[in-house]
C-alpha cells in the first residue's frame, strides 16, 4: 500500500400494549453518546395513511438516503415488538408524527407519542407533527374524532389518560413546520427538504466525536463555491487511515440536500478493480436518478440527467 492515498469529493449532478408500564424504568442515553441508528422514526395510524401519505413519505425518505423506521402494524404484538419500537424511537434523530383522523384511537400510537415527546425533552430529539386532514385544535383540545377516541379509552385505560391527553396537547402546539393547506406532493417535497437540512446540521454518528472536523468542513465548503455554476472537484490527500473518507462523507451529508440528485461512493478504486466500471456507473446513476433498474448503456441517460442540478 502506498504511503499516501487520495479521496475525491464530487458534488454529483443532479404502537404498544400494557407492557409499556415498564417505560418509566428505561434509561435515556446521554447526549454525548446517543448511538443513533435511524434518521427518522415514523409514527402513524396504519389504517389511515399506510397505503397513501405515510407510504409515499417513507418511499421519498428512502430515495433521499434518509434511514427511516416505519413499523408494520400487522406485525405488532407482545413485549418483543414493544421493545423494538421503544429502541427505534430512542435511537432516532427525528420523529415525524402523522396525526390523522383515527390516530388517537390506537393505544400504540398514543404510547409512541408519549415516548417520542420524552425523547424530545431528554435528548432534544426533533419532533415534526403532520396534521393530515385534521384540525390542529381537535388534537390540542381532544375534540372531534380525537375526543371520541379518548372517551373510548376512558373505559379501559383510565390510568394512562392524563399522559395521553398531555401528549396530544403538547404535539399540537409544536409549530416549527407548516403542514397545513398543502397538496400531498408539496407537503412531502417540503418535508424531505426540511428534514434533510436538519439532519445535515446534526453531527452524524461517524463524525460526532471527531475533533476539528467542523473547521475542515467549512474550509471545503469555501473551496466548493456552492453558489457558483461551475463544476468543482476537490481532492483530499493524506496518509491512509487519517479520516479522508469520513471527512468526505461529512461534507457530502452537509450539502447533498442542495442537489436534485446526489451519490456518495466510497472505495472507488477497490470496487473498480473487483467489480468493474459498469458496477460503479450503476451505483452512481441509480442513486442520482433514483432508479434501481437503470440501464447504463442506454443513450437516454443524457436526457435524464439534463434536468438535475449539478
């Protein structure tokens, strides 16, 4: 292995049951060592939005490279599933709460909401409420379908009612993202952009403990001249193992949301030798164009790439 190697950086064109009584005994990880596993946790009522809004949102998040936990309600039941959900919430940087007509009728959703808001308080987790065809005042004051749902819960879950009501009121008062009076397509587009910007301002699990990485990122951003219409390529040179790839990934995470298409390729030299040029083309184009079935030999690629911001 040579004493020095280089890494190039290119801006490519482009719900829970009564076992939740153990909730109070859990330990919240300290701020300095959250151990994130997911970027986003989705809390939603399956019968309302699984096959429409939430399903479309989940797909868009995945296409943007945002690691998202979306529970399949059909698989719910028992302590094992409960523990999985709690762990997913605690290890997510951000939670999106899709408040739909029948959200409050599910005790699982209400318990998720309580847990999410505890993580907001204890870990500064970001929480984004989406009012999907519901009036925020109905959530805040538990009226309309939310009021009817709480009346039903009152019969069997009296010991949980105060927490659930407080959680609904609290989430309805969060207002850092406007989800009202927008088409589904516009809402998802704006939500993806907002979440991307937020995640890019939060240190990733790869860089959160690196000393001095922020100053290096700022220097690279200046060199990239992101406001320029020119194409820029930055080479990062140094000994193997000093963090060139980590730094490249950090700047990529910081700026990728500015582009319609983006891709991060690591170990290019090794993959070129082992898997060939067509493999690398496939990886690059499938991510930039968000199409896993892309044909790298087609002549229409130029047309498809033409509309991407580079």
